[in-house]
């Protein structure tokens, strides 16, 4: 028997949910939010992160936390984070980077020149 709640729907996307070449469409421009990353959710590890609603491969939009690698890539092409990112398309890529002393695959969103009409609104 599985653990309770493992099949419940999630409203967010993890990097492990994505694969190389996936198409990401920004449903909104995102925003900076404070999130609690502490295991007990007791407020001991609050970080400010950038969160945007995105659609992966034309599925229903969910929240994605944008890491610094992706954020810098997107801002360089599309300008500062915000409403200008809505309807824009990025491609998923993973790059090997040293993180906390180990080489890991890190999500990198590659901006395109493409803008799309959002059909799931």
C-alpha cells in the first residue's frame, strides 16, 4: 500500500518533472515570493524566489520556481522579469554545473523569440 497523498494533484512543477527539449510557455510574468524551505515549515529557512505560472508542452499551467541560471538567461533575452515574459516560449535544457561541491544537472530555460496565444486561460 502506498503513502497517503502521493497521487494528489500538484499545482507546481519540479525540475525532475521536465525533460530536455520540453516547451515552456509563460502564462504570466511571475513574481518574487517568500517560501519556507525548512523541513518542518516552521519559518526557519525563508528564501525569496521567483515563481511563474507556466505550461509545459501545452498542458494546464502550474507554478515553476525559476532558478538563477534560468532567470539570467531569460532576462538577457526578454528583459527584466515581469509581465513582458507572459506568452513567451522557452525550451528546457539541463547543464552540468557544480552545486554544493557536486556536479549536477541544473535546469536552464532557454528563451526563444516565439510568443504564443494562451489557449488554456
